[in-house]
């Protein structure tokens, strides 16, 4: 879970559809805030992970996570959101994913599904590889996480979401 060790609060999605929040420093009211918001505390690899069930709708995950983050923002601004399960449009379902990111073994990879998504990746420093796209070596984990989040707004501008895989399931 090294990629999620670098920010005070990390929001993400497991490969099997759970929305999770990990705290990397103590925040006084976090446990109460998260459990009141429907998150269940669970031990995973020696640390506490707060989870919403995988059958939580995107709308509900969006609202529950947003409310929890609003409270956590009163304690820290060092928050990163890598989740795909909290993406929600009031006007209907999300379009098919334009880019899938993978975080594993110290590397960020991406697979683009449209020409516009390839252009967004190139604008953000991803280089083509035989398997898709990758970030250059040497960014470090914190830099890689930041680089993986930057193309998201560009993909949303072309009306296509991104999906980031942390590489683990509950």
C-alpha cells in the first residue's frame, strides 16, 4: 500500500468496488466522522482502512465521501482522491472510461481508450510504451501519485472519466 502512504488522507477504490479512506496521521474526530458517514473500520495489512460496501451507489458514495472530506478538511488539506467509485453525474450514468491508471510496484501505468485521452496523457508527461503509457522513472511515489491525478480533469473536459486501480481488493 506504499502509494497511499504519502498524504494525510487518501481516498481510493479497491479493484472490487469498495470506496476506502486511509488516514496516515491521527485526526481527532476522523473515526467518529467516518463511521457516522457509513464507513466501516477494518484492519488491512496492519492499518485501519475505512470502507463503504461495494454495492454503495455512486451517488451515495459521492455524497458520503464528500461529507466526510468536508469535515476532515477542517483538520488537514493534505488530501488526495484516487477513487473511481465516487464519481457521479446527476444527469445520468458516467460515460465509458477514457483512461485506466495502474499503481503498482512503484510505477504508474496508463491505458488510453481514445485519441483524445492519449493526447491528455502526453500533455501530462506520460510516454507511450508497448503496453500503453508510463511515467518517466525517478518521480518517486509521492510525485507519481500527483502525476496520476493530474490527467483526471483533462479527461473530464473531453467528457470521459478516468479509473485508477490501486491493485488490491478487500
